[in-house]
């Protein structure tokens, strides 16, 4: 058993260079997609219960995003007959559209929220993410 | 993924008992953090070489949270958010710096006690140590425990 968290990471082979890949990835522990297109030090701004934007500590620019509740979003897509090839990857735009349509608990006013989603669609919508869903999701 | 331990145990406050429980950083997630970064995420769990077991923001907030909230997401019943004010922050280069002003550190744990997200968020200006909008985001604050109100008359 690794003695420290740093030892644990070392056993996994890291940290290594480059320590950053500007690609979206699926987090099965959180059932969410994370995407940092810029490696700034960041903080998180919650937009609604499906979307969080990562912003630069230095400039407040949007530098990434988290799409939450991916299993539920896939189910909603499935209800409309839209299936996702999990091995081949799915475009983030698909998740952004359905999360905007189904999200609740908005933290932003409607115009600002709309602007955020539109920006993310343009910035990240074409990126594809491979999904490895946990059993039963 | 390299072989090794399947998880790393992190001591955490059990908000239901006030004792200590174990939250797991799963190898699968740690591997993704190493691959995708940003590096800040790694240092926020691992800390620095001089203080590897106590110094990281994740470990500090799990052990001594200002607050713990449950009901973090509609589809993750039982998940919790630990929030607090760690003594330090980290840059992507691994430099230990003072905590970011106006921010609070949040650590998210799923219903299986697996760590799944950690990050700085805007703090509630009226209540240091908890995130802005906490009243609407979470189902309930479960730490500190609220005193039981007596119904006896």
C-alpha cells in the first residue's frame, strides 16, 4: 500500500511530462465529463445542476467545463431514439444541448446562461469524448 | 494503466458520527488526473514533498471541513460535498501559495465514498468556508450537526 498520496500517484507512473492533454474525459466516479482546453489554474463556476464552467484564476476566462449526470443525459437522449457509440466517442455538443434543455437550479440569469452554453458549444461542441460507463448506468 | 493499488485511502470526517472514515481515491481517477491535468489537480491531492500526508487541500478539507452538504446531485443520492479553507493552494508548477482570496475549497465524494472532484469555488461572502449559492445547490447541511430541537412543551 502506498504510504502517501504522492507515492500512490508515482506507482501509477506519474507525474510525467506532458502532464496535460486538452481532451475531454469521462469520470466514472463522478459520472461527469471534464474538459480543460487551457491549463490555467482554475476555479469552478456552477451554471446549473448539469453544467459547471472552469474559469482562469488569473483572467476569469472560461478555460474548461464539467458536464454532470452523464448517465441521465444519455438516458434522455435514448428516450428520443438517439444512441451514442460509447467506444467511438460522442460530441460534447450532444451533451450540452440536452443539459441545457433539462437542467434545473440555475445559478445565472437566463440570458447569461444562454450566452455561456452558446460559447461552450462553439468552443468545445465538436470535441468527442469516449465513455466507459459503469455497469448499470 | 499501470498495475498497483486499486485505491488510496484518505481519512475523512464522517459527518453522521463525528468520527473518522475512509474516502477512496480510485486508481482509475488518479490515472486520468495524471493524464489530463491540469497539474494543479494532482498537487491538490498529493501536496508537496515536505508535507505529503497532511499538507494537501483535499486531505485538509476531508479531515476538518467547515461544512458537509448532502444531496449534491439529483442522480447521485448520498453524495456529499466537503467544504473548507485549507492553509494553502497549489499552482500548476507545484508551488505552494496562499489560499485563493474569495474562494473556498470543495471536495466531492460519491455515495460509495469515492472521491470524484475537488476544486476552488467562489465563497459565500456572508459565510466563509462554504460556497456561494449553497442554499440552493444542496439538499441539506449535515455538518456541523444541528442541535435537535425539543418538541416537549
